[in-house]
C-alpha cells in the first residue's frame, strides 16, 4: 500500500471482526438516508459514481470461495487436487472453469470438508 497511514487487515473465516472505533450501534440505528449523508460528508470515503463503478473489476467467484474458506492458493489447490496455475488463471480472469470444474467448485462450496476428505482419499 502506498499510504503510510493505512493499515491492511486480513480476517479469516471464523475469526472475530477486528476491533476498531466504529460505533456499530449508532450506525445500525441510522436510516439509509442518514448513512448516505454521513458517507458523502466524509472526504476520505466518497461513494463511487456509476462511471467509476463500471470500470471496477469484479472479484472472481473462485477467489471469493477460496477466501471464504480461509485458504491460500497453495492450500486450496493442494486440498482439492487442482493445478495451482489453473487456479491462478481462474482467479485472475485469464481463463474460466469448464463444466466439470464448475461442478467441482459447486460441490466444494456446498460442503468443503466432505470434498476435502473425499479428494484426500483419492490422492
């Protein structure tokens, strides 16, 4: 990161949310209009325009799945018998999973522990 006053926080699945100065009770009590007005009044956190949103890249569903499981690329590839290069290509949008790979990913998403166990015995 280029900003010296910014801290990157990584939260893994199952970890408690990071502690901070956010008054969640106050935020939850605000209406949508009040929340929008508060966001607009913060010069460091302006909402993106429709044009800015259109230029943003979506995060790969494969990457979201891996992150939701709290796994690195290496761990995910090894656990589910995938070539790491293929996983990287899927996550970076250079290629897309074919039909059998999509079925595997769907099964992993629905029950990762069972898939890990089943594929572990196949190795």
